DNA sequence: TATCGTTACGTTATAATATAACAAAATGAT
DNA sequence: ATCATTTTGTTATATTATAACGTAACGATA
């Protein structure tokens, strides 16, 4: 039996979206203030667009929204990619590699490696916080039928660590 | 201390490459025979190109090699992508999502989810077979300094399973 | 508040990755 | 030999991402 109350993420649960959105935006603001970084209008705008759905968006989806908003200006890809780069560097959003898409981080500030459950039907993505150890067990627990799992750990191998400084 | 003898994969170890290559090719042949599938010249050619390095290659890298080989014909992207699609479907190669690249499977036939250690210095990729549970521990064990870990599990969420047949 | 180094934004062009759509050829079963 | 199926070939184009360079905003300091 699936215990729905335990679902680890907002994506598959109803919630007060407005409130959630507002909170994440506030958290982002605070986080940038703390780090003496600028959450500029553009960056905030991109984050807001992404928060509107809590779901993964392609860079060009975001771009389209920007261009719908500012009907006058014609915004170009680099602007979006730069904002995404900034937001990723600060852990405010994640990249979903297997979809070439981006999604807001469910709990910014937490340092754990991002892990996702991606539904290939509804396309919703849940970010899970469990340790890597138990992710598959967790998925099973939730009744999530695992289809394909991508585990990619990037770093520096022992040999290269020796050769470098 | 890192126990080099335990390194889980060929990528970071010296080995008899020729032999390894030959063996994987034979395994591929046998696997296709068993499944009544055709390892056509093209597919074999792509696999051979990939086996030459044991390292991830972009589709267009493979394409370039094909075009260097058959100096006459001008081979186009779909040909490569189709071969890759076939090889992936049969578990003979994997896709490295975070690199838009492809790599030969280190142990075709084994059904476990593919997991990789990707060195951002030397770009070598080791495929590990440990259960997902202990991957990070394993990396640590090997002296692999984890930089970034992508864990992406795709499947069907409980809700969609209900709505579908 | 004028200056200046730095950071972010804007713009143009193009690179890199991937697929749609359709025609031709090879395969393999009868 | 014929025919359905699978694979390959071809052309065009979609999608995702970045290089390169100029302009504007910011923010520290004189």
C-alpha cells in the first residue's frame, strides 16, 4: 500500500501553490542577500516563470514565456541560459539531464545531491531528499514503477587527483 | 587507502584492450543471435568504433569516424542515431545523459541500472555494477572525489499507474 | 558625484545535438 | 518470385546551447 501522506515532494501532491511559490521566492531572495549576490529582475523573472509550474521546463519554453511577457523586446537564448546558470550555481534550480530541462529546487539551501523521480506519463518530476542509498527503495515504497534510472556521479578520479595540484 | 585492484571497471585500469574489445563484440554477436536480432554491418561498425576507446563519444564523433572510414559515402546523422538506438535498446551501450554522449556497456546482459563515475578531468567514465545503495560509498572507497551526482529515475508514478490500463 | 573596474545584460551569429518524413534497398518468410 | 517487414539512405529541419563582442548598470572609492 502506498502511503500518500509520505510522498516526499510537492510535485505529486496538491498544495497551496501560491504560498509555496511565494516562499521559495523569498528563500531565494534571502539566500542571495546572504551571499551578497544579485537576484536581478531578469533572474527573478526566470525563477518566477519556473516557479509557476514546479515542473521541468526547457530553456526555450522559458524563453517563449519571457517573450510573451515583454511583448516589445525580443529576448535571445543567452539571456535565459545565463539566468539558468546563475540559478543553478546557487542551487535554486536543477538541471534534469535526461530531459534537457530545468526545474526549481524543492528545498534550496539543502546541500544534498539532487535526485528525481520523473514520471514518463504525466511528466511531473518529484525531487526526493532521501540519501542515495535508499532512493530505489523509496521509489518502490511510493508505488513509483521505475522504468529507467540514471545515476551519474561526476568528480575527479583518484589518478587525476594525484596528477593535479 | 584506495585498493586499486578493486577498481570496478576497465576505464581507469590498464587492460588487454584488444582482447576486451574482441570479447565484447563476440558477446554482442551472441546476444543478438539469441534474441534473433540483426547485428548488421552498420550496427557492428558503430559498435566497433565505440569499442575502440571504451570512452563516451558524441553521436557526431561517431559520425565523423564513419565518414573517415567510408571515404566515398557521405553518411548522415540519422544513420548513427538509429544504430545507437538499436544498441541501447539491446543494452550494448549506454547514454551518458549529462554529456550527450554514448558509451559501450561494460557487462552486456546484466540487467542492473547503469551507473557511472565520470571524471571531469580525464573525461574517462567507469561503469559500476554495485547496487544503487552503495554507489556513493563505493566512489568514496575508490578515492573518487564526487563533484556532482545526477540520479534520475524515470518511471510511472502511482497516480498514472491507476489511470492507465 | 565623477571615475573606474566589475558584473550583468543585450545582440548577432553559429555550433552542437537530434529527429521528421519519405524513398530505396536488403532481408527473410512463404 | 513475391511480398511484408526491417533496415538503410537522403534531405531537410527542429531543438538545445554557446561564442564573441558591445552596452548598460552597479557599486566601490577618490
